[in-house]
């Protein structure tokens, strides 16, 4: 490795003068710009290349180290990786942030301003992608040989603007200036087939074999992004696949002068990796989605097996050398694909191939909502992936035969667990496929895992009692405290030393400081400074003034009915009514901040965004309130926005209907940054309560069991409407057009969903308890010392929610791997 270091210009990243020289060299030789005639973006790309060079040296050392130690490798397959910006994260993880900051200042630049020119890699929608990014950080920090595989979408999660209160989607062309962190690998190219037909034949021994022929082909090309661990950690790899045409153009059409027709196939092929989450309200969008899933799975498995086969002549050792984690059902087509490779391409007997497959794969479930469990029409599978459908049918036949032998006389059980839903149009149940084809199935929070076994997968838990486990999600403290909230990180380090960054359980050493008046004062000062910073950003971007002395009450997450932003806004309307009815009564000023994106085809979620903005317009424009209540919707919520918001949060809204949120990670991030949680006993809120203590969290509402009982007895939303005057008044205001005088019936679908539509997510049932709990929040906030004590305890007891802990549990319980020295 000395040769690598000698070949590289920066031998000491702590030497500021050497960094200055490297920056100028990169500006000239990589960016091609004269230092006397540059734009800030040019300096960002020069800086990124210098940092990437440093990462690359350690990256190669890590990869060589894994190879020399013959380390078992973990491959994390995910359709989403919401990694956000890389520059600051890499500098902090490498421990040279201050040196680079000084080097830039010496040439007249500010690192904070240069970093703003980085485009965010928004290759994900929400929690699924953010979790994947946290796990990659922890794998590298813990020196575990873990690699991510996904898709290099040309256009990531859409950019959101608010026009007239409505969400407007814009393409997120994050690659418009190129991605300085990636390495294009044109030599790493794999063929991916679609459609065609299956030909049955017999080989020389008389065994039946299957050939998949006459396929439509596309090529998958690799792009590698180094993922740095913290301190002495490794640098691991995220490999993303881009679609390339199997041939550039049809020469026959080109020679005829029909240039559009000549490149038609190339254009169609490369559309495959153009956009994250194509609109699945259309048949074309659904087909593209399935193509994307198979595309990246097929390329990833070829790559995994290529590296495995370099040192192994057969597949007997595959489960001992390779672990593949399926992040939700999107990549679980990998199960029949691996079977196809082993059986069709390498002539393994079915029984052996299936055993190897099950021992290699593990599946993480992320939803309890039956309608959110992925299924695909059999006819679409048959057209796009005919051989895989045959394999799925064979898996199902053998599985159901085994179930019938072990648990005879229960035809309904057979119907429920079948991989094929024979109902209204035959469909492939991908979650069932993932469970049958994996050796471990984990939920992502204690309640989620229990409900998974007692509700949606009850039958499978009976059939495979040892297969289901819980591994509660976690977040990386490097991104979500050390980087996002540097003032608080500095205060913590001063109090207990720097060890907490790599060992979050060390935060428990803060607990005695709750009784230290000076520490409480400084803790409050940090929170106040973070609130001032956010207030300045809101003023600059949205032209909204908010009071940093008000309580910052924040709900930031994907807009969805089960996450109950609607319950939040009903409480806001009630608070508004009380303030107007009693203008001279004492109150705690409050700034209610919401943010999140609605799926483009999700009409109700987009209507909720409009309601939030219409309520905000009325509340913020009412002179009677005199700054006692403000409502703000923050557009284009993403990782960067989250890093601005979360350090300033004082009240964390985690109010999903009990039994619907798998885990949540925003709850963990806000707790880690000193916010108190108001929430239901749902997802990881339960474990947060266990850690921080019942006196340091605001819990309200029906539990999952109570809600089930209510529904069994017959839930009648009208009873709650008529039985609570404040609730009735708030709903009547929405329904009558108080907040939408230009279109009085605008929000009729929302009100109807609650009153006439059965209120599926129990908004009305939990309303009174929620309002009462918010009153308790006000009372506590009126005692700053008491609030601060609880906030410090929330930080001190957040250690369990590190993604390092999650990854250690995966390593021990699922993957059977350990750190490489």
C-alpha cells in the first residue's frame, strides 16, 4: 500500500499547506480551471476530488484487507439509498474537517458555503433509504465487510415546491453537474434479460433442463461510491447500476437516415434507470418498476457470484462466504434468480440449490399494512420473467406440500400462505416469497416484530417458529448528531470526552449532569442557538418570521394518512380557536413545523398538504394571535433539510396510529438531539419510552390491542364527532370552507374519510387524548429547568438507537460475521 500513498499527492491530510496545494492542483488538472477565474462550484469539485483521493487510498486498503483475510461478505440489496450529501460527512469521519476548513479559508473561501454546491443524492423516498444509508455508515465504522447494491437513478426523489398551497413535483436532476464521488466502471458490465420464452429440453443424462431464450437484453454498468467509516473504520463500497443499451444503435436504420429509429432501442433500454419510483398508477409505470427490481437484482447477483467464484470451484461454501440482506420486498426476486442461476446455469439439483439459497438470504420487513405488501400480477411476471414464474410455482408447490404434511387438514391455511394469491386476478405475493426463501426474517422494532408474528405473518410464524426475530432500527450518530448538531456534539464531548461518537452508549455518562445547573444552562443555550439558526433559514427561504423563544413543535416525515398529519392539524385548529376565544389568557407560544412529500399519485396526501398550508395562511395572518401560534410547512424535505431542522426541535411529533408504523427513525434522531417525544405506543416509540422513562416522554392514544378491540366492537367516528365540541368545531370549520373560502368543499374528501369513510386510522378516537397530552406539554414547557432536565435525559438514554447496535445484532444473529482488524 506504500505505492498507493506515494502515488497520491496528499501524504498528510493534517498538513494545511499540503491540502492547499492539492486543491489548486485538482482545480487545474481535474476541473480544468484557472485559479484566477473560477466559480464556487469549481472549488467544490476540486475539494471533492481531493477528499475522494484520500478516501480511495483507504478504500483500496480495506478491500485488499478483506480479500487477504478471506472475510465473509454481507451484501445489502436495497432499491433506496438516501445518503444525502457526502462532503462534510466524509471530512468528519476522516477527522480532517478543521484542516480542510483552514485550507479553504487560506485561499479566501468558506467551507460552509462551498459545501452548499453539492447536489444531494436523493436516491430514496424516506425511512427505507435513510436506514440503508445509516447501515452503510455503521458497517464501515465497525470494519465489517459490507457492501451496498442499488440503482443509479438519473432522477432521484422529486423536488417539491409549494404553489398556492399545493405540492408541485419537479424532476430532481442530481447528476446535472456530475457526481464527483463516484467511479464509473465501464468494464463491470452485466447482461440482464427480459421477456422471451422458456424452452424445455433433456440433457445427455435424460434430466429436464430449461433454457430462457429470445430475450430482450439490457446491460447494467457499475458505478462505485466509497463509504467511509468513522475514525479507524474501513471504507466500504456502494455499487449502483445504470442501464445501458446492449447495442448503441441499429446501423440499418442509421444508414437509411432514420436517426430517431436508429437509437430507439438505446433510449428505451436506458430509461430503465432514469427515475426513482415511476408512477405506479399506470400499467407502464408498474411494469417499469418490476423491470427495475429485476434489473438491479440480476446485475448484483452476477457481481456477487463473480467475486465468490474467483476463489471457489463450487457453491458449497456460498452461505459461509456470502450473506445477502433484502431490504424490504423490492429485491426479493433475487431468491428465484439465485435458484435459476444455480439450477439452470450450473446444473445443481433443486434440493441443494434451494438449501443454499435459503441459507444465503435474509429478509427485513418494513410494513404491517396488508395493502403495502408488494404483489405482482401473474400475467406480468409471465411476460417479463417467464422462467422466474416457473421457479416461483415450483417453490410454492414444494412449500405447500410440506405444509400439508406437517399441518394436515387445513385447506384455508394452504390458501393463506400460498405464494400465489388466487383471488381477484392471480398475483405473486412477494413477502411470502421472501419469507419462504430466507433463513431469517426480522422486524424493525419490538412491537412491529410482535405484530408481524401475530397478524400479517401469523401462519408463517407457526410454520417457521425459529425464522422470525427482531432487530430494532438505529441511526448513525456520526450523521445525525456529530455532523448535524456540532454545537451539541461539542458540548457533549467537553463533558464526557469524544468516545461517544463511535460508542453511543457512552451518552449515559450525561445523566448525572441533569442536576448541574451550569450544564443545563449551556444545553439550553445550544438549543436556543439552533432555533435561531433555523428561524433565520425560514425567514430567508420562506419569508416567515418565527419566534425562537416559542416551543418548536415538529413533524417531519412522508405525508401519509397513517402518519396522521391530519390529527396534528386538527390540534392546531383547536389551539387557534382557544387563542381566539381567550385572547388575554396566558399561553405557551408555539411554532408548529411540518415537512414531507406526498407520492405524486396519492390524492389524499396531497390534499393534506394543501390543508396544512391553508390553515397556516389563516393562522399566520390573524393579527389577534400576536405571534402566539405559527404554522410552517417546509418544502422539499430531504436529508439536508432534516439536518437543519432536527437540532432545533423541542417537541417531536410521532403520532401514527398504533400498529401501523414499523419503527420510525425521525423519532430516534430528534431524541438524540434533545427533543421530547409526543407520540402513540407505536413503532420504536415503545422502546424510546423504555429507555428514557415514562416521565420523560408524552404518550397518548389507543394501543394496538385497544384499537383492535374498538374495531371488533364497532368503531363509530360519528360518536366522537358529536361527543367532543372542540373536535366538532374544528371539523366543521374544515368542512365549511373556513380555511378555503375560494373553494368551500375543497377538503370534503378528508372530512368524509373521517366521518363517512370509517376513519381507518382512528384520528377521531385519539383526538381528545392528543389534545390533553398537548396541554401537558404546555405546562412542562412553562418550567424551563424541568424541561431541560428531561431533554438531557433523552440524549443520555438514546444510546440504544445507534445503527452500530443494529448492525452488531445483524452480524451476530443473521450474518455470522465479525469485524476485520
